[in-house]
């Protein structure tokens, strides 16, 4: 009777040790992969040549973003207003709440983009 219990305990310990070894192998593989990626990234040489050209590219990107992000925020506000109108028509309290959240979210996006536009120039 005791030998059967000991055999069951040994079997459980064996499967537990197999799981532990698999986890250890996975951790080792992950560590080696991260080390390899980090080593590869450290060999990249960074240089700052062509500064005027890079500044022009940055200005183009920020100009595009500061133009379109407030427009996207305005579109979200309009969408929220449409949702609010539909919610009032259907007398849907949850829909009204969600519509007001969308309107506030659009206003925040537009305000942050406008604020960034003010401070970036």
C-alpha cells in the first residue's frame, strides 16, 4: 500500500521536474534571444549628418500631424454628437453616456493637438 503511494509521489515529482526543466529551457532560450537582439542593436552606428535635411523632414511630419489630428478630433466630436442625438431619440441612457464620453474624448484629442501645435512652432 505504501509502495503505491510512494510510486504516485515519485511520478508526480517526475512530471513536476519535467515541467521545471521545460520552463528553465524556455527562460534560457528567451534570455539568449534577448541578448542576441541587444548585441545586434549595439553595433548600429548613429550619426548626425545632414542636419538641415533631417530638420526639414521633422517639420514636414509635425506639420502634417498638427494639421490632421485636430481634424480627426473634430470628426470624433461630430460622431459623438450624432450618437447623442440618436440616444435622445431612442431615450437610451447608456447611449447618452457613451456619446458624451466620445464627445469629451474628441475634444481632448483636438485640444492636445492644438496645444502641441502652439508649443512646437
